[in-house]
C-alpha cells in the first residue's frame, strides 16, 4: 500500500526552486500566464508558448515534431506537473524552469526573438511595463538601457551577435537581468500546471480509506501489478506521483537516431550563464547540489533521455523524444523487443511480456 500511495497525486509535493525567488509570487504567476499565451512575443507575431503547449491538450501539441517558425527536431512534451522535475528538455540541458523558458524565446525555429527585441516588446506594452516594475522593483527606463539596438543578442546571426558584442558589459548585464526575470515570471506560471486526479488516484484513495475499490477493472489491476513487478521493471524508472524518476536512461531510442541525448549537453549546462550557479540565479551555491554533483560521464549517458512522466499518457501521443511511436502498443513492443538489440547498451533489463500482458499494462497506463 505504501508503494501505491507514493504513486498517487495525493503524495505530490509543491514545486521548489531556490534559484527563482518569484516562484510563488501571485503577481509573477499572472504576468507569466499572460506572457505564456502572448503571440506578440515572436518575430512573426504568431508563435506563443501556448502554440505548442496547448492547455486543452495536456499542454502539448500532438505533433510528431514541434512546429514554431519552422519545424524542430523533438516531440513537444506535456507540461503537466513539470514543476516536479529537476532537469528540463528531453536531454535535461536546463536546470530550472526559468532558464528553460529563455530558450524557446531565442530559438530561431520557435519564437525567433533576440534579447533586445524582447526588452523593447515588454517596454512598449504599458501593462507589461507596469507589471514588471511591480514584481521586480526595477524600472525598464534604466539609463543604461535607453537606445538599445532593435536586434542584438548572443544567440542570433552574425549581425545580431556583432551588435551584442558592441554593448557595454553593464548594458549586457542589464538586458540579461530583464531576460532572466521574464523567464522567472513565465516559470512561476508553468510551475502551477498540474494534472487532475485520475482513475488511478481515485483507486488508491478508495483502497486506502475502505480497503477495497472497484474503480479499476481486472485487466487494469493486472496491468498495475505487472507495472510494479520486476518482471516488467517499469517501476524502476517510472515512479513517484508523476511516474518519472527524473533521471536519464538509454532505452535504445538514442544513438541509432543520431540524437545522443544527455551526453551532448553536459558541457553546455556547466557553462550556461543562466544555470543555478550563475549570476542571475537566486540560489546560494549550497542549494545547487543537483548541478554540482550531476553525472558527467558522457559515455554512460550516451543516448540517454530524461524519463518522461506518464501522467495523462492517453492524451500525449505520439511518444518518445522524437515522437517515433504513435501508440502505446508500439511503445510496449519496443520494450519487449529491445533485448534482441544488445549492441545498443541500454539501461533496460530483459523484459518478457506476452501480448496479453502488454495489453494489461496499456490498460493500466490509460488510468493515469
Ligand atoms: C515550436 C513549439 C514550441 C514552442 C513555441 C515552445 N515550446 Fe516548449 N517545448 C517544445 C519542444 C519540442 C520541447 C522539447 C525540446 C527538447 O527537449 O529538445 C519543449 C520543452 C519544453 C519544456 C520542458 C519539458 C520537459 O519535459 O522537460 C518546458 C517547461 C517548455 N517547453 C515550456 C515552454 C515555454 C515556457 C515556452 C514559451 C516561452 C515554450 N515552451 C515554447 C516545443 C515548443
Ligand atoms: C531504464 C529506465 C526505464 C524503464 C525500466 C522503463 N522506462 Fe519507459 N521510458 C524511459 C525513458 C528514458 C523514456 C524516454 C525515451 C525517449 O524519449 O527516447 C521512456 C519512455 C516511455 C514512454 C513514452 C512516454 C512519452 O511521453 O513519450 C512510455 C509510455 C513508457 N516509457 C512506459 C514504460 C513501461 C510500460 C515500462 C515497463 C515495461 C517502462 N517504460 C520501462 C525509461 C524507462
């Protein structure tokens, strides 16, 4: 029973992030929600976070690969309960939700903005300007920030980069401060995105209070039992109330597809100016232990991706980092057949499941 309880939403803790002091600030959450849904924060004025993370659709888009200004290379993950994770993106190349939020804004395939363009856009919007000042106690009319070039930033084309390099250190720091604060507001909102109790949660609740429950049918119960067993091994990686151990594993979906996952982002993560140990973080170095002690063994992390949450899985097809599987049948087939591909050096045990057992597990997954 204690294992079942540990998987139920009632065991969910509130998100914590010492690197974002505005996480639970109601005004920041409101400001962040407006920014999340605002397509004017993109070069074409058509792309917002909500274009790909659609609220009515478990905060994802049902596409195989994401589509912003152009098509991306990865599947859009659902944002349900995302505040529970320590690492963000399929390869975990960001260590906080606020630092994560900065990436799509500058990504040429997504919002395609430059850093100074974002500052201009916030300044030009009366409501945003007022909200910004109220939350962060800083005016956007700071002397160093007057007369900024329209398009400058460290991640654009050569022209954009040259203009960025011409700015003084003080100007660049001022812009980065605004940029990171915008990320913190968006993150405060994103951390409030949670799933509603499902049939599984109802089942655990009833079992715990009355000792019996008919919420799940026989196939679903068999699937649950198998899921928890070492015969399937699913529970070793898909655990906690969000059914993710929050760590990185190679399950034979990387390498071959030439997307090496976690191993390729370790260096980038250590040098990211917006990480937990950087100038724009609100955390003390002693609060950044995840980053400090992360596994840096590139060989061991080759082809590894962060274990995704399985909550709301019925609504989040297609599956895996590249959206390669359209159905849960395909996913279970993958797990059952991977033993034949020893050369992939996966973290998986041999998983022998009959067709009926695979079906039962799928029925169980659909109760999440
Ligand atoms: C063009 C579609 C698109 C847009 C626009 C977009 N995202 Fe995403 N989002 C994705 C994709 C694709 C990924 C996974 C990328 C990867 O792992 O490399 C992702 C990943 C994420 C994650 C990490 C999820 C996880 O499981 O680790 C968060 C959080 C997120 N996006 C929030 C945002 C926010 C906030 C914005 C707006 C500032 C935004 N996204 C804009 C497609 C999009
Ligand atoms: C060694 C850890 C590990 C084990 C064991 C494991 N998984 Fe996974 N699972 C992962 C990782 C990592 C991914 C993402 C891989 C990718 O995106 O390429 C994943 C992806 C999934 C997905 C797709 C989720 C999505 O949103 O795309 C499902 C469904 C799933 N696993 C179910 C299961 C089931 C059922 C079992 C037991 C038969 C199982 N997993 C065993 C680590 C594991």
